[in-house]
C-alpha cells in the first residue's frame, strides 16, 4: 500500500495537523497522525485534550488502503527537510512501520493501526451559521491572550447576537472585549465558551475564507477549506459569567492619546528594571511620567508629552501586560482612559475600533507592605 504526496503539500498539511497534537505525550494518540480513508480520499486526524482536527488531503486512495498512525513529530520534521519533490508513504502492518521518502532518502517510523484514536462524540444541535474567518481570527487574537490559568474561567466567551460577534476574556489582571458586525440577518445564537488552548490553536489554523459553525450538545464544529475542527466547550452556567461589559461602561476619570511608537520606546526604559513587575504611569499637565522601582536595584523615571488629554490621574500596571496589549494595536496612535474600578483604584483602558482592553488595578507587594505598616 503506497501513498504519494507532493512534498510541499505534505509539509504544509503536516505542520497544520501538528498544531492539534500534544507531542509531549509520546506513545499516545495525542502525539500521532492518524491516516484514514473517507469517501475514497486520504484524511489526517489529530487530537488533544481540547479538540480534534480532521484534514481532507483530497488525495485519491487505492482500494487496499489500511488505516495507520505514526509519530507526528518525526513525520513532520522529516518531511520538513526531505529533499525529494514527492513523498512516498508505505505502511507495513506486519512490521508495524511506515516507510517515508524515496530510495535516496528514507525514514522508517514505528506505526500502528490507529485504533488508539477515539473521535469526539459530536451530537449536533439545530444551530449552524457562516461567518468570515478573518472576523473570528481578529476576535480570538484580541481576547485569547487575556485568558489564563489565573482566571476562574480559562476560556474565551463568544456571543452571537443582533448580527454581532462579541468576544470576552479575563483573568485577575485584565479584561478584553472585541465586538464586530458579522452579518445582516436578524438571528441570535447562544453564547459559547471556548478553552483558551483551543482559541490559540484556531488563531494558528484559520485561513482567509468563510467558516461554518455547527453547534453540538457539548462541542462546537468549525469547518473551512477541507478542514474540520471539533472542539470541546467549557460547560458553565452562563448566568454565572460576570458582566464584563459593565467595566467598559464606567465613566472615564482621565483620557490621553499618544503616538504608539514613541510610547513603546519610552516604556522600554522602565522595562530595564521591571520586566516582570510594575510600572507607575502618571498623567499630569498634558505629560506622562513613568516610574519603575525595584527596592533591590533602584529607580527609573522618564517623561513624554501626550498628543491630547483630559484630567489627571495615576495608575499602576504590570509592565508585561501593558506591552502585550500594545502589540495588539495596529494603528499609529494609542487611546487610553483611566477608570475607577474598585475602592477608588483606577484601571487603565485602551481602545482601538472594535477592541477594548482594561488593565485592572493592581497594588505592588511593596505598596501593600507600606500601607499595612502605616
């Protein structure tokens, strides 16, 4: 049984399939490619704890094809450096190996019959719709980074309502929202909670095309360009999910607009001292004053003029969180506002078009100790 695939195509497919592998779990289905036949065509299946991906290679198979699986890392890495124009794959069930390459360059990988692969039990619901993948990619790219294991819900909330897709995520330090119009039909769908791990995978997988959503009882299936991704959903009581939009509706105490590149260069100085700690930002008299302090190393302070501002105020944020959200902004300017979030402590909100993000109030340990002593 022999399969022949154009090497460039194989390399592209294997890299894509590998995104849904857990290659650290060697010797398990999570770390393997499963090759099987459906409607006479070669398909590749990969799984992990959160989702299952199936890619239709559109390669016609012979009648004698037998399902097999082999290590994803070895297969993908070999094809990445394989010099031949066509990759041959020959599965030998009697020897439990698959031969890769050609007569000049060979790799023999251990293989099995793929029986370890257990597909997710997808039970469809009468909910399906189509949107542009670019819109979903933007929504996930602007929110998934704010979900983390520090959050009580390590997931991205996707809500489809009144022709808009609204994505939310949060942890104990930040909140992200991305809201974009996705259609003109008057249709509302339920809210879905996608694990952060799956959201990150989708960001790496999505092509620029239309994608179809099919809701399931406990899963969501997304289909595009010969690719099918079935993802487990986080099962929570939707009523218990916090009203994150309420934070963005809080009145502004102060606002300021700056040039993005100038702002990034200015805070780089603070990063010399507090890459993993806090930075104080004070708005006063149309000027920003940045202060970074480490009791074991010293203090850094620098200033920059703003393009426009209203009000005054001071906020403390985690340096790495600030730089991460700035890198999500595509425009040349940064629009900030200070909002009193809780106990007279301000958070820093940044906005651009469909995207809003709040860095929640955080008190550095040094400040907490000073307050307790006083």
